[in-house]
C-alpha cells in the first residue's frame, strides 16, 4: 500500500473542501497483486485532470463486493460521511463494480445516496460516463450495477459447475475428511504430493485433493464401532465405552451419540464420496439440497468397512426411526424431566427414545421454546440470547475497526466467518468475541467467553458486557494457546491477577492490538498464556513494595525461580533501597552484599532474571 497516494491534513478551511477528494479501492482476492496500484493510478490521473487533491484513502484488500459487513474500508467511509467527519467533497472510485457487486442494486444506490445527501459526489473514474445525475448517466449507471451483480451470479454458477465436475472424478472439495481419513494432495499427473495437515490448502490450480484412510489406530476404531453397533445397537453405549478407554476424537473432544452416528452414516468408509448435500451461493445462508441433486462418486476411496456391514448398520438405524408428532415429542420430554429432575442438551442426546436436540430445535425453533412448552424453567438465565443478534452486529463492527487500524499500520489482514476471526500477516490469529455477564447469588459476577467451534492460538479481543448484558462495559484483550475448553471465564479480580488488559473504547483496543502485533516482528507468534500482557491496577504499587511482597509470599515467592540464599533476609533491604533510588547498579550491589561465593553469585544471576520479569507485572 506504500504506492497509493494518501495524505491527510486536518483542520482544512471550508473553501478548500471543493478540491479535496477521498479514494476508495477494493480488490476481491489477495492474488490480484497489482490491482490496488492500478486503481490508484487511474484515480490519480482523474484527480489531476479535475484539479482534485486526494487527502484520504479507504481500501478493502481481498474482500468480496457482495456484502458490506466484511468491508471495513467502505463502512468507515459511510460512517465518516454520516457523522460529518468527512473533510472532502468527492469520492473517487475506479468503476461501478469496485463500489460493489451487491445482488440488490438498490443497496449500491443507497450507499451512493448517503454520500450525495451529505454533499459528497461519487465519481467513477474509469467509466465512460460522468456521474452528473442526468438521465443518460443514471440509465448507464444502473445497467452497470446490474452487470456487476450478474457477473457474480454467472461466476458462481461456473464455479459450482466446475466443482461438480471434479466431484464426479472423485476429488475432495473442501470440508474436513472425517475420522480416520486424510486428505492427500495429487498433482496433474495423478502423483501424490503427500498428506495435508489440518489447515493446509492447495495452491496450484492443477493440483487436487483425494481422500485416503488415515492412521491404522483410527481405522481400527472405525471398524470396532461398526462391529460393536451390530452387537449392542446403541450409539450411547459405544460412546461411553470409547470415553472410558480415553480414545480421542478427531477434534479432541469426548465421544457423543451424534459423533458415533455420524461415523455409522458416513459413506466414505465404504469408498463413496458425496458432494452437494448443502450449498451456499453468493455469501447467502446454507441450503440443504434434495437427494436428487447430490453427486456421489463410488469407489474413489480405499474402503475401510465392508459394504454389507455398512448396509446392515444403516438398515438398523432406519428401521428404529419413528416419525413422532410434535405432541409426542413433548410428552416424551416431560417424562424425561420427571425422571431426571432437569433437562439439558446432554440429557436429551443421551436418553434412548428421545429425538436429538437438533430435531427439537428444527421442530420448535429453539430449546427455550421447548422448555416453555413443557413448563420447565432452567436455573441458568438465557436472557442474553435475546440480545445475541445485536451483539453479533457490534462484534462485526469491532472486527472491522481492528482490521482497519492494523492495515493503516502496514499490516495485512484476512477474515474468516465474516469478521469473527482475523489473521494478520498470515501468522497471527485474532478472535473477536463477546464476554457475557454472568451473575451469581451472593457472589461477585464473572464474564464468560464462548469458544464456539474453534478458537485458534493467538489473541482474543472481546466486548465485555455490563450487568444483565444490557450495554457495553469495556473491551478486554487476552492471549490463548488454542487449547481452551468450551468457555473461558474470569471475574474482575481474576482479570487483574491473570493480566487481562481492559480498554474503555474500541479504538483504544484496536491501537493496543496494533502495538502488540505490528510493533514487533509480525512473523513472530503470539505470546503464550504464560507471557500475559500487563494489566495496570487502579492502586499504585511501587517496585520495591512488589518485590518485597514477592519475597514474603509463601505461594508466589521467589522460590519458584531459585532457592533462597542463607543471607537473603539481610540482603533484601539493600536491594529495595537501591531500586527505589532508581539505581542502575542494583544487581552489582546485591551480588556484593551476598558475598563473593559462586553459589551466592548464582542466586544473584537468577534474581536478575526475576527483576527483568517484573515488567510482566506492569511496573
């Protein structure tokens, strides 16, 4: 982005706004290496011909033009225009398609109208018409918007047709391979390039991915599951036995009825590969497709299970299936409530004769509706679910703001799942979350951060909510090693003790993240949880007081770093006084007071490491 002209001069006179302009740049994929520079060059030439000065740049690198929620640059541009912060009178865009490929062309027109209403003109520099509001320009502009949207639709249809062709050839197209299966990279000559690990992708268009059996231990587990099911005919029993034997799943979680059932229904184990069960086109929601449009490639994987055993297992599953009415489903659940005394997802999924929780959700909308219909009030409050859509939108804005600040500092960001995950410079992960307020009777409240499906190693930037999750309290930043369980919880006291930094505004959070990531070598991984970021307590603590307290504390004393020397008690006052005076010769004095023996000097060296580590405590 260094080649893109952009200069910001605040506090300009109103008479100068007429010659000031902002440029908006967008490219769809990061593989378009020169697209941003090409757009900037055309815009610069247009600005020169029309006596305009480019004073601000908004850009979206590697972002699709279908939606606005993942485009931090355009959202910031619209926000500045609506809040009156825009110090320019023109917005220069390369062409209509760079403004967006919105499937509803009225959405594209709306964002342009927002600028026009604020007295800011949107100019398309590479188009053959002048956006002057005339009948001819309006007609051509709307046609261009339709063409931009239609291009995405046609491209989506072509990509889907190509995927279907590859699926018929037996290649794997996205998604996890499943338990006891591996993805194998195949080149254009059908030669293996090796197995792909979790998170690996292919980069050559001529390469493709096939599926093959994984490690022998997992293959043996799959065969045992099928054999055992023919004996006990219960996924719950099989899951319990696997958990007792400490057999790990592919994700490291515990075995459940649903996990075992997924294995028993997976045709990959008999050599078949099915594609197009679900589809998602043009960034819309997923759709379950009817079986007649599924694409199944047979005998493209080395089979693990005999076909007869697979058919027998699935025949048992289909024969025991009973289509229950809604009233019968609720009646059975009431019986379970009387027997167990409470209801939870684990109880529903683990009770034989009850449909799984996903079936209840599909029939009744949510488990809360099910609880209400059977007259059950859970102890846990689910009031936060009412405001979940609101906070999801706020979370998306926070992710976009963080991404924009990082890009301004020279970093590169890519997003996944909207803006729930950010990847900086291809190596550092930032997860955007909400820390929900959880009240406890006669105890201090705590905040909980849900892991969702995956929480990678790196940083967590969370919006911490106030009491009853009604408003934003502040913003927190913490590191993670990617091994957290379903939720992460902390109280205010635990936040200070664990070094979780808090910030009053999202801008302060974004700047802190940028300082921690861009301020150091961006190729270095995020710190481990043991290297927590410093928290600044409200009460002031001197260095000497903390060092002295560390000596005296039995649980968190210096014994965790070194054995206490015999004359440590005599030495401590000298060390503290020397440190308070700001002396740079602290360690020399300490070594001298401890004596000249090799053992005491070893203690001095270890104390040196401890004093250096006090930076961790924010001193």
